[in-house]
């Protein structure tokens, strides 16, 4: 997993509530255990028309928001099934951060494990970012995980994050890499264990 560094990126507003994981990545694209290549199917049924052409009304198909790294999302984003492919698709597309008032629990946890930072802010703060992003289609936000701040367009908000999750993102540690930090102790235990 890549280290999460401070970055500035375009923020795309997606205010719809209850966007479930099947909307994030439809089930028919879950035929792989590879994390790469899923970005092209991100929000597939919203991004594309039935004939495969782009839906020009969808936010990520608009010139200013194409390739957005920050999604400002409605309540309960990531609800539905617990598929880990959803954060894989977001990450593969290039989304580094989600900002909302709340996220579905399993999806929220899966984001951290896959290098996507879900930021929880108050309703007023998210509403203000929605207004800014809708009035400024090229709004850029700076996300600083070290200082736990998101800023841009005249706003600056602090966010809370579990210290261990923050540490893992800053250092690019997934669950396996975190365990391997103790490889020496694991090997010592295994060599001393009587079978």
C-alpha cells in the first residue's frame, strides 16, 4: 500500500444518500481478486449509458471533475454488501479521500485497509464543502493527514482519526505489512515452539 501523503486534488460533489457498494462497483465486475483494473468500472451504471457511452450528467464525466481525487459524499456512503472491491475500485480510479458525515461501517473499515481515507465531518461542514464544490467546479482541497486538516476554497476543518489507522496510512501499512513489522518476533516464536 502506498503511503498516504498530503495532497491537493479536485473535489467532486456526490450528494446522493445511501450510495451502496453495488453502485460503487456493480456485482458483475467482481470476477477478480486483483485490485488493479477496477477503476474503469467505478460507478459504472451511473457513469455510462446503456449503450456504453458516457453519461454527460454524471459528475466524474464532467471536464472539471474527471479524475477527482476527493469525493464529497452523501450520508451512509458504502452501505449494502461488504465487498472490498468498492475501495479497490475507488483507489484504482485515483480517489484518495472521501468526505462525508457518515459511512457504512464495513466499507469505512475497508477503506483504511486499502489506502483510501474516509473523513467524517459535521453536517454543517460537509454542507459548506458541497456548496463550494457546486459553485466552483474546479475546487481543490488539500488533505493533510499529518495535521488532520482539510482545507481549500476558504475553509479549513479538522478531523478525527484513530491513531493506529492514521499511523498505518501515513506509513503505507496494510494488515500484512503491519504484522510483518514483528517478523523477527514471529520467527523466534516459531523456532522455539515445540510441535
